[in-house]
C-alpha cells in the first residue's frame, strides 16, 4: 500500500488536466467574485464593507462569468477521469485512504484560516453547529446553519463518489471468485447506462445516491473516458468512437441544461469544446507531463493547488479583495489581482506542506 501511495505522490502529471483544473478554478472564482459579498448569506458580509464589482461589459466574458459555476461540473468530470486511475490498482481500503489523504488536511488548513476571518471580520459570528457540520461533512443536513467552507457541499458529493468506487471494488473482488473476467470497468459501464435509462426519482434512499445529486454522469463519463483511452481496457477504434459519442451526448445534455441562458453562443461553444475535447483525448488529455520545459512545472504546481484554492476562494478570496478595495483603496481590478495571486501562493504552500507531511509519514 505504501509503495502505491508513494507512486501517487510522485511528480508526473497530466498537463492538460492541470490546465482544465486552473480554468475551472478561474471560472468559479470570477463567478463568486462577480456576485460579491452582499448578495451571499449574511455571514459573508464583512465589517470592512461590501465588494460587488461589475467585472465586464464584454458579452462573451460576461457569459463566461455568469456561467462560471459550471467550473464545479468540470471539476466533477476531472475527478472521474483521474480518480478511476488510482482505483484500478488498489484495494477498497487503499483507495479510500489515498483519497482521505488528499482531501482532509488541505481542508483543515482552509477551515482554520476561514474560521479566523469569521471570528474577527464577519458581521455574524461563527456558530458551533456550523463547525460540526463542516468537519463531519454533513452540509446537506445543515438546516439553517451556514457553512464555514462554502465548497463543502461539493466535497460531500465527491466523498459519496469515492465510497461508491470503493463499493464497486469490493463487488468486483467478490464476483471474480465466480466470474474471473469481471472488472471495475464493466461495473462502471453498467453504472453509466443505469444513469442514462433510469431516473433518480425511481430509487429510494440509499440507492438514489448512485446519481450523486444528478452529477453522476460527469464522474462516470470521466472514468470511462480514462479507461477507454488509457490502454487499461482493450477497446477497438469503432467502439472508442461509439463510447465517445455517448459521452458527448451525456455531457452536452448536462451542461446545456445547466447554463443560465438560452444564448446560441453558449450552446455552440459547448458543442465545439466537447467535440474537440473528446476527439483529442487519446493524444493530449492523458499525455504525461515530463517537465521538459519551464512552463510545465508551473502549470502542474498550479494544478495541484486548485483544490486548496477552491476551498479558500469563496470566503477568504472575497475577504482579501474586500480588504484591498475598502481598507487600502485599491481599484477593483488591482484588488482582484492581489486576491487571486495571494490565494494561488497560499494554496501552493498548503499543497506542498501536505505532500511533505505525507512523504515523511510514509517513510517512517
């Protein structure tokens, strides 16, 4: 198990996936910044003033920012793409331990930092109920209590996905005693078609968890794309095109149903993006970064940092921008740049600290 985890902590990265992570982070960051602090819940309004920038009048940029919440959907797709890779050669326990290592400690760092902001700068004081709900990842049952880390609801969906993958690993190991050809890939294909042909409302709890709050198609699509194009499953070229077409349809239906406007521009951009994306998966998406240039290590470092950045951006990021704007009198643009750069650097520190701590632990 330790050898597998050490390999996971290694330097090799998927360059294009890291670029997609950074793009998703930027989308969500500007979306929440454009909303500002006043339009959020009262606990995100700071004593130092409000921050509601009108970021752009450009139509294309405005459409991107207004639909920036789709960056979360992109994160879910990427999770399916990369997490199934780590599940193929692990037991259920090894897989869950690796995921716990990745999620928990950056979350604690972000939670502590955000709590300081609430204690000293929020108009509404932090509540012990909110602390318990966040640290136990129980945001879906929060009632009227606000979240300390606003992104916790997405982490809960991620965690449910991890437990489903672990369960599929156990099912695979059980059925292999009777049918040696059964693999995790077959179970994922079954899950994919189940999401296509059956509605979430047909299943009572806990079976409805298979739909991951209607985000399951994103996770499964990413997982199947990795399996089909990574060489872990022998698939003929016609079948690859068929699977890619299915996934294209699933992603297009999901994203177009989620956009906040009926603009043909958005639909055309989504169609073109998915078409290029799916066609180029075998050649570019799963190509390993060998750090052959000065550009690639920087992108990889930013890609690693996107998780911590995502945890911090909505409360802490808006707080930093608000402080720059109201206390120091900087312009909106300068305030945003300072907030973004500070969050990136802080997130890189978080991620490096996490890797160092775990490497030290695994070598003991």
